[in-house]
C-alpha cells in the first residue's frame, strides 16, 4: 500500500510540478521550488534536495515576488488580455445604446466589469490547477508553476469579485450589478464545473460571453430593451465559430485533461455548430434596424463580414482539418471588431429615434383619412 501511495504522489508531482516547499533554518526562511532538470529556467544557486525527493528534480532558492512581480502575476492570473477584450465589448454595448453618454458611469462600468472578469478568470484557474498541469497550453500558468499559492489566488478572486459587483451596484445600477454577479457565478462555477461533465459547457460559456455587452447597455439605459438582447445574441452566436475553431488543434490536450468538449467527443457536431451559428448572424443583423438600434444600412454592410465567416465555417464543416480551422479562427477575429465598428457607425441616436416616432405620428392621421 505504501508503494502505491508513493507512486500516486510521484504522479501528482509530475502533473503539477514545480511543487513549492518551505525550507526553515534557525537563521532564515527560504522558499524552495522543484524544477525539472530539462527546464530552461536557471538552476543556480542550488541547494541540496530534501530527503526523499525525486532524483529527477533539482532544487533552487526562489526569493519572494517583489511588488512589481506581484502585479505581473495578478495580470497573468486574471488573464488581462482576455479581460480587456471583454471590457471592450461592454464599452461597445454602452456606446450603442441610444442614451446620453456619462463619462463617470462609463468609467465605473469599465472598472466594475474588469474586476468581475478578473475574478472569474482567477477562480477558473484556481479550480483547474491539476488539469492545467496536463495541458501544453496551460502547464505554465501561475498556480501550476507555483508562483502564487491557491489560497492567495482564492483571496484575490474574492476581493476583486466583491469590489467589482459593489462598484457596479453603487456607482452604476443594480441591474448591471446583477448581470455582473450572474456572469461571475456562471463562469467560475457552472461553466468550469461542466467542462469535465458535459459538452453543454460550451453553450454555458457562450452565455458568459453574451452578458458583458448587455451590461454596457443596461449601464446606459438601466433596462433590458430589444437592443440589449440583440447584442447578447450576436456575441452568443459569434463565440461558437470562434471557440470551436480554436479548440480544433487543442483536442488532444482537452482529451488528456479529461474535458468534455465537442471537438473531442463529436468533431462533426463541433464543425456543424460552427456553421449553424455563423449563419445565424445574418438574420440577427436584420433585427437591429427593425428595432431602431441602427439604420438599414447596417443590414447591408454587415452582410460582408457575416457571409465571409459563414463561408469559412462552411469549409470547416465540409472537411474539418488543420487547413480549414485556421481560416475560420482568423475570420472570427476579424469579424467581431468589424461588426462592432459597423454597429457604432450606423447606430441611431436618441434624437433620430424620436424624430422617426414624430414622423410616424404625423403621418398616421393622413393614412386614416384615405
């Protein structure tokens, strides 16, 4: 039994290495981290390995992170680049809404959303340390390599999430705060938990991506109008061709870590869903002018990015391969910013909507007389 326990411990070290250990002496307190011999990181100065340590590992003294290093680690833990993209969709939702622009409200919305997104990403990494250690794409994340402790990360996620929801509640409005809190819970616990249980995790994750632009709309108007739901629907649909194509080259990694992704369990469905939601963006775009969010020129201009991504998704559906996933992935990267810029360019202002309503009211008696 002891041999089995030793083998299991050795396997755990291999999966989540490097492992942190503490070396205390009468005169100092130093942190010692194990690193594989083949690792490119410098191994000097070295110290003798603790008793019972694997011979495959050398040991080196790692000083505690400085203040600037902590900032860099926090940015990495919160996935700052991804968080920035999410915040930009929130700002776009605020800008598209036909309301008066208030700079301070926009600032608080941006700050609160960014903190919520950072908290959700932190909790996601905190929950997946053993599995991240098995994937090439994630094996060097902050918690996997032991740069921060799980308790430290949990504390950061709790503080940033509480601050984010609190700022949205007190400085923006309760509706936006409720959407932010719902998004935090969905991503941190529902989506993350489902990844090893069901392929439905992708659909839940798409909801997570759909809520930020709706938060921008509610921050401006404090209501969930048809325009807010349309923004959410567009971001929801866009994520399937984007994520499903991104997941194609990572299918072995996902399989190794035990994640239930469509690209692993049903590659044909993975490609079919990409095509289905790419095509859905075409009729969705027609609804923006119908509900007076944009002019009808948007329905025409948006056809170009929509048809291009749909064509790339069709090719991916006909023959999913390393040659067809890449064009679809890059098409999705181009599609979203172009689409959002067109929305902003063709949006109807509050004054334009009121003028249209006045024209309809003035023309209705004439229609009745005929």
